[in-house]
């Protein structure tokens, strides 16, 4: 199979950009599996360094290639302009035509959308015109992202984002969801006219050796969070949690792997956050392994998170994660008896008390059950074979 897919600059050989985010990590490892099974991977990504009508091809051996594509024009004024009352698909016609030409040149068997974005939509439109099957993995929900950042985008952009997300879901040959939570949330928020061939395939774990869950009896605790600096990840709850820890004079500390933008926006909040939370620069997955091992537990208070890989990575090192009810792992947590590891982070006092209760226990048998579940059901080879099997069905 020749698989065309949206990829990331960080995955290009020799790139100095660090891989961050679930879709980029997934693309990096899934592409290796695709090649190992004898198929071809063609990753495309958009570069905004210059305006051009062509693309640059970067080869990584016989089976893996990357195409760097430039947008025909700057879209920021269209998405954020106050005078824009409606956005028409015709605004992107030049980009779609150019991508359709690229598709006709390389003749892929299918287009795999690894997550959704405005760029991904243009790829999908070109593929529909070229009659190339489209499979989309809903790694997140663009409509929810736009909703969280209403002050960044004009109402026309929010409406357009919801419309194109529903359109691709209806026209795609198959829609892959990471769990029941994300499928149900997508249907509720996006309200697509149709949802062609919905399939649930979970994300793969990192392939690490799963360590035994160990409860260490001690007063001092180190809690961690791994989350990009944005509204959805709810760093406000982390600061409130840190304040409550300080108020109670507990010998606990919080270490946060994130990158705080050096901008004047919310300067006071950033200052207070840094004063109470140890901020650590983003790191590659293998470096994170040692970070998880240094912790007692993790917290993930996201407002909305489809299937954050941090939960799997942490439990592989024997460390549980306390999550909010808006994180896609809730159904799997409940199936494994992890109900006490789900909590609303609106009340930091209750969060502290919940963790105190967990740290007073002699053992965490439910975390062991969850660890075994993740090891089996999120096995990388099983997940990748499920995707390749779906692709073969789609092509046939």
C-alpha cells in the first residue's frame, strides 16, 4: 500500500524540531510499522516559510518520503479578521487544486488523516476529488479547540471549522475514534449529518517494559504533569492545586513538563505558576521515562482530552494518573476499577484529600489491573495491525 498522510516537520530526518503531541508521536512510530510491513509512507506537512505553488520532497530510504507544501496565502486575517462574516470553501481552492495535482502525481492508495486541521481538510478535499479513499483518525476535535479559543477566532472561523469537520466525517471512507468517549463527544459536539464507518482503535502504548506498581510509604511526595501550555490542559487547576498544597503545608512538590510562552499575556498567572510549580522543558519520550520514575503519581485536570498518551506512559513505569471526568480514559478507568482516580478538579481541596487517601493505602491493586489492561489492549503491534487491516478493507 502507498499511504499518504499528514505528518510533522519534527519527524523528518535531521529535523531539529522536537516531536511533541500525540499525533506527531503516533506518526513517528506508526510510519516505522508501515515500512516494516512492506508498505510505503508519504508524509505531507505545510510549511509557512514562503509562498509557493510547489512542494519539496525529502526522501528517507525507499519506503518513506516527506513532502513539504507551502500555503498559497496567509490565512490569519481570514480566521481572525473582525470584518469577516462568513468563510467560503472557495477561499482555499488554490491550495486544494495544488494538492490534487500532487495526489495525481504520487497516486496513493489512500489518504490517512492523523488528526484534523484546516490543512488536513484541504488534503481531504483534494483526495475526494481524486477519488482516493480517506481514513481519518479523530485524535482530537477541532470544533472543541475553536470553542475554547473563541476570543482568538472570529465566529465565521468557528462555524467553518465545525462545518468542515462534519463534512469530512460524512465523506470519509472510515472514521477511527480512540475510544467511546471521543466518538460520543464528536457526535454531540460536531453533529455531523452522517458518520461513515465509525471504528474504535485505541492508541498504542510506548512499547516500554511494564514495571510493577509500587506504593512507597513516605510523607514527601512528588507529583507530575505533562501537558502543553494551552487552555484545554487546564493549568489553572494545577496552580490552584499547588496553592492548596502550600496552604496545608504538605511536603509535596509539583513538577510540570511544559513550555510557557515568553509573552506578556497572563504574565501574573505565569509568574505565580512558576513560583509554586517546578517547570521542566518538554522532552522526548525516552527522557520522559526517567521523569515518570521520579514521581509518586501524576495529575491530568484537562477540560477535554481524547486519549492522552501520558496516562499509558506513566502506568508503564508503575505510576497512576489522577484524571478529570473530561479525559477519554474514563471508560477504561471504570472498567478496571479506577473510579477513585477520576475527580473534578474544580475543588483543589478535594483533589488534595483524594490523593492523601490514595497515599495512605497499602497497595493499589486497581492500578495493577489497569496496567495489565493497557499492556494488552494498547499493544503497539496489535494496534498497527488493526490500522493496516482497516486500510486494506478500505482499498478493496
